[in-house]
């Protein structure tokens, strides 16, 4: 095997395929990057049984062949090479990489022991890359980071007609975003769902943020259901999380009369300042009145803080406690100058009702209803 390739193109390709690999893998063979050289160019792949990444790039191939080399080491080397073409060949000493006057000899890993990269050939559709990346950033943070309940560590993708919904929850909050879905000539009234690990989906959003349309395909059955995201010369696949995602859509209220409208940036800055004195995970007290919302916090060592910002309240005054970090993440996700905070009602008088957070174009005009965020209030002990 022997080939020549552009340094920057090769470095970017290796960086892409190793990005989804875990830092520590119990099986050393899965730390490798599979490089296949043929007349069509180079194919680089990485796979850890749960997620895979594959890309193809142009190269001058003198001798076709396949090698498996430690991915992260190769990525670090490629990112620091001098500005010159790269030559990689396989000889009796191992894998030899030369670039200008730099020369590296790397151990070759056994190709025959590497698992087959999954292929996806099921139903597919297209989504705009920027819309999809934005939707992921607005939803994925609400997924749980606790592996005790695996279904809550994922983002539920739901395809229905011409719409793709992304939903995530960790029991204390729910984030929902809807974007257009183009299923092509294949029209289906049936809903397709896929529960994708939030970590994998976040990387997909970062990688494909500016890649035109993204093709999303569903394939497999039983315990090996997978989803694939493809844009340009890059493909990422992910094994789906098994289990039933909670029916959180029914939690979103229909009535939105009792609400407050605040400037998003002003509220965010105030929450950051006042919450500095709070103990970790302690709620922040909010009091909404006709023309303002005030925040009060009491922390350790007799530290106290308070601040108020302008607000426009429709309905009765409200006092409640909210997790400041959860609220800040929601305010960052609305992506609008103003934010509407709606106070929902519950049939259970002993249970606190969640607040609904949505974008607001101006004080008087609601924003698009494609993003919604429910946040469960905290009990206030004073």
C-alpha cells in the first residue's frame, strides 16, 4: 500500500472520524482508524459498535491496500505536520508516514479483527443542515447525563409528514424543536421515531452545521436499529437507544394566557449575577409583577443578592423557584430578543405546574412556535 495526499485534507478527515470515538475504549482494536486506498481515492472509517464515522477524500494511490492505525495518535500527528504533501506506505517496519523532512513509523493493527462498518439502506429524508444543527443545540442539552436511565440520555427524533421533531428530557425539563422534513416522493402518514444518544447527535450538529442538506436514513431491526446522517463526503451512523421514550408532548399546555415577557439578554445577565451567591442546585426565587421580575438569592456565609429587570406580565403576580442553570440554558436556546414565560396550571393542587418558555419577537408579538421548553419549578423553603 502506498499513497500521497494533501496534508490539510487528510488531517481534517482523520480528525472527523476519530471525533466520535470514546477517550478510553475497552477493546484496543476499536481505537483504530481504517484507511482503504483504491483507484477512487481514500476511505477513512472509525467504529466502536455504537457509532461510526466515514469519509472519502481524493488521493494519489500508487498501491491500493487497507491499513488500520491508532486513530488519536494519527490525528495528533497529522495536525502538526509541516506544510507539505503526505506520503503513507506499508513496509516491513509498519506504517511509514513522511511529510517534508518529518518521518513517523506507526504500528499496524490487525485489519482482519476490525468489525464491519454498518451500512444503512433504509428510508431516508432531507433536512436543512443549519436548521438541524440549530435544533440540536436547542434540545440536546436537556437530555439526562445519568446513564441509570438510558432512554433519557437520548434525543427523540420523530418524523411525521413534512416535519421532524427533536425532543429531550431529564425529568425536570423538556425541550422541543420542530424543523422541515423532506421525505422526497415517498409520502408516509406513519410516524417514524429514533432515539439517538445526545452526545452523538451533538457531534453531528457541529460537523454538519454548514453542509447543505443532510440525508437522514433509518435502518436495521431488533437490537441493531441504526440511524445514518450523510452530508457531502461524510457519514455518521449511530446505534439507537432501546426503550420507550416518555410521552412528554402531552405536558405542553394549550392555554397560554397567563405569561410574562422579558428581554432575554437582560434576564440572562441578571440571573448569572444573582445566582453567584447560591449553593449548588439551590433554586433562585423569582417574583413576577405587572412591570418587573425580581430575583432574590440567599447563600452560604450570609451572602445575599437581589436584582430586578423590566417585564410585562399578563395575569396575576407569581412567585416561584427555578433552577438558574436550567433557566439560563433555556434563555440561550430561545434565540430571540425577548422571551415569553408562561405559567401553566395543573389539576393537582399539591403539585407545582411547569413554566413554558418560548421565543418572543417583541413585547407584543409572539415568535415562532417551533421551539418550546418546559421547566419544572422548585419548592421554596422560605
